[in-house]
C-alpha cells in the first residue's frame, strides 16, 4: 500500500512539475510567444512614443484574433520608460532576466536605444530599435551589433535628403541648430560630414536643450548671422519651441527641420508657426496624396484606417516605425520559430518587405535596410502635412 501511495505521489509531483513548466513558459516555446517592448509613452518624447505603444498594442490584438504566430498567441510585455535612459535600461533588464522574452522592440529615442544595446547584445536577444541614430546599427567604436536592427531611417540618409533639398532650393548658407542629446549630436555629425558634398555651409551652429522653453537668446545670434535657411534638428516638443521663437523674432529665413517632427503633435505645439516648415519624412503623413503607382500606398492607407478606427486620430511617422518593427519580427518568427538565432538570421535576410517607413532590404552589412527613396519632402500648410515632392 505504501509503495502504491509513493508511486501515486510521484506521478502527481511529475504532473505538477509539467504543469508548472507549461505555465511558466519562456519566450522560446509553449503556448505563447513573449514579445518585449519599451516605449517613451510619457515624458518629453511622448509625442513619439505614445503612438508607438498604441500601434503595437493594436497589432498584437489583430494578430491574436487571427491566430497569433504559427498558432501561438502573442503575449506583449510593454514598459513605458518615461523618456528616461535609466528607466529604459531597467526595463530592458527586466524583459531579459525576469520576463524572459523572445525579442524586444522599442527604444523610442536614440539615447535610450543606445543605452539598452550593450545588455541586449550580451544577452543575445533579437532587438529592433525605432530610433534614428546611425550609431544604433553602425557604431563608430566598433562594438557588436549582431542582434540589433532598426526601422527608422538613419540620420545619415535623412541628412542627405535634406541637403539635396537645400541645394535644389539654392539655400546654401544655413544656420544649424540641434537638440543637445544623442539624436541631435548624431544629426550634427552627419551634417558636418555630408554638407561639403552638397555645397552647403553653416554660417552659425548652436545647440538647445531638450527642455528648452525659450530659445530667443540663441536665435538673436542666428538672426545676426543672416542665414538663407535655418535647420532645426530635434523632435516635436523642443523643436516646436524653437520654431515659435524664430517666428516671434521675425526671422524671415525658411525653416527646414528633421524627421523628428513627423507628428501632428508638432503642429499642435507650434501652432501657426508650424506653417511653411519643410522636413524629410516617410510617406505615412501624406499617404492619401501619393500616386496609386506607389508600392507603399495600399499598406499605408490600411494602417491609417486601422489606427484611426482604434484611437480616433491619425498615425504618425513614429507609430509607423513600430508597425514595421512588429511585422518584421512577427515575419521572422513565422519563418524561424522562436529560436533566437533563427529570428536574427531571418531579420537579417529580409528582402522587399513593404512597410510604413519604406521598402526594406536588410543584409549582414545593413540592419536598417532603407535608403533615401524611403523619404519624401513634406511641407506644413494651413496646419496640414502636404507632399512637397515625390
């Protein structure tokens, strides 16, 4: 009797351990696939991060309603880093060590993305950033980027699009103003590198803080330099302050900005000062103005329709970066399963993927996969985004 009871208890213990193993499944198997996400849904970068967070939540819901990935439901574990690098690093650590996710998408800003990369690379987790800095995938210090990809056009590509536009307009003597963070510094480095090729020269260069609330002192010096155009390289919140101040000081020079203002929030913050601002951006902001022959148009309009239905306002360039990251990752998991190296390899071999930010062609040497053709010039007119040229 005792032997029979012992066998029975052993069997119960085995079943209990099996059940526990199933309910505590890691990101690499079981009945669900854990995807980690980190966005700046609040704080200074919220105009970028909030639509990113909303986009991914919408997509997870859509995919799960259609059966998930390879029959497994997606479990999204998403954190708001509050636009803070330390919070981003802690969130990445939690996703890797506690949540045991299969892959990570996010990193709204260049600074936060760069701060997270060392621990992600060390852990061997496929990671897709949504930020712009070329350093994210092509670091100047030669550090590893085996696991790191990104969906935002690199600032090296955007700068060349911007410089080509300036050359076309004949605005060759410019003022260069950038936000004093990783995004601004990276943009400035690319400007210095490429400007001579286009015959563009900075007659004055200045920095402003991401928390700027009045840039008039800096802009008084800019006005004296009498540039043919003013380049403002920042994101929506701080760039709106600088743009308003330019108009308030009566500076007549045209304003050309970075793709970091590609959200309606910039127009809301800058008000009438946003009118006539030019900037390079992906096509989502002007999707309905594209010719039917554009290969992205159908995909762009579907995302626009879905997002507006879900949230009651239009999508942004930044939400588009999240749409791309999620689909690139989901497709890689469909192809390679949940084994991390196979996901990484599938990402690296992505070809002709029609996304929101462009048509992606990744390779071993290019973990972004976009070129200047992914960008168009946009102008703000009467509070709306207008396609300036194809």
